[in-house]
C-alpha cells in the first residue's frame, strides 16, 4: 500500500506499508490519547456505528499511537473500538478524523473513512476501510483531498463517498479549476 501526502509548496512524501491492503491491529502497547491545542472537534475523532455487523453500536476513537521523534516527521494515530473485541486499525501518519459511511459493500456492517492530516500543507489523505475477519482491509485505495487550507466540516466529509444505483462514487476536486469544483467519479472497490 502506498500512501502519499502532497503538501502546498513541499515535495510529496511516500510511506510504504508492506502489509499490502491489510490493515492489521497494532501491538497492545499503543499510547493513550493526549490533549492537543490543535485538536479537531471531538465529534470527528469519536464516532459510533455497527462496524462488525453484530447489531450493536460500537464507538470508534482516533488516538495517538506513537509520538514523532524527529522534527519533520508525523505522529502516528490508530483507531480503537469499544465492544466485542474489535481490533484497532494499523497506525497511520497524522491525526485521523473519522467518518461512518454506513454499509457500502453490502456486508451488513458500517464502513469507516479515515481523513488523515498532512505534515505540512493543505492536502489530506482519505481512505475507506472495513472489518473482515480479525483485521481491517481497504475498501478503496487512498486518495488525496486538496483543502486550500480550509477546514472541512463533518458534513462535507460525509458527502465525499456514496452509493448510487449500486455503484460506489466519490467526489474529487478538479485541480484544473481554481475553485476546486467537485467532480463525481466511480470509486472501484479493492
């Protein structure tokens, strides 16, 4: 899996994960969340949903996993869950805001979109995952969201992926349009 975070005025950086498409749980030694003055609104890092399809609502919380040790590197975050032994997601760079997408793949469980902040600049990474067996897998490949350094509210994030007549779509910015007009495009399942 290749994650890219492009930055305004900064070169793109790459982070390779040899786990291919699988998002496996991290070790049990993950750090607890820490308060931050730059933290996004609480409702974007804590959401509820039925993420394993058992009919019981679970709570998902984005928490600090590992603090950055070098100046130009990012903290890593994971998503932990309450209820029925749901595994945590694989650590990802940057604070992760969460979106409950509902059931996009017809497996009876809600899917989860992770909106990851960049180290520098105004382009975020989005990816949607689902629980399969004992681990989290990518439903979609990650894609980049240029924000023009403007805050994206929860409603804007919620509208980025949707099912229409059995086809999964996402809204992408037209980078050739100075206003970043949104374009509806099919989003293939992995």
